[in-house]
């Protein structure tokens, strides 16, 4: 489906983990690679804790993985800070040519 959409001139969004994105990039898959980052790791921890969906040991593993993945952001075309959801969505849309970024 992704290839068909691209060949038809459509924009195709893929939400994928860092490992998968870097594999696609290494394979030469065209695209605009955007890393979505939290405003801070403290905020990420707060957001995940507030959900109350994971025990502390799982939360700790997720935060460690997030720190590891954050170091890979330099391999992306753009980094969008998800401080405000509407602003982050607008920025991604602008990067995709679907509208202007909000400031």
C-alpha cells in the first residue's frame, strides 16, 4: 500500500519505531523522516505515569528505550517537539506539504 500510494503521488504517513525508520532509510526508501520528541524526559515520565497503564518496572524500561531512541534523532530530517499536540500536528502537516506550521 505504501508503494502504491507513493507511485500515485499521494502522501503516505507511517508511524514506526526508530529501528524500523532507520532500516527504511538505510534501504533508500524516499521520504521525509520526522522524529517526534517530548519536550523533556521529565514531561514524558509524567505523561506516561499519569496514564496509569503500566507498572513501574515497565515504565522504567520505556523511559530507558526513549532515551536511547532520542540519541538517534540526528539521523532524521526533522525533529518535532510535542509540547502542544495541535502545534506538533500542524508542524508535521507543514513538513508534509499539507499546511502551514503554527508558531
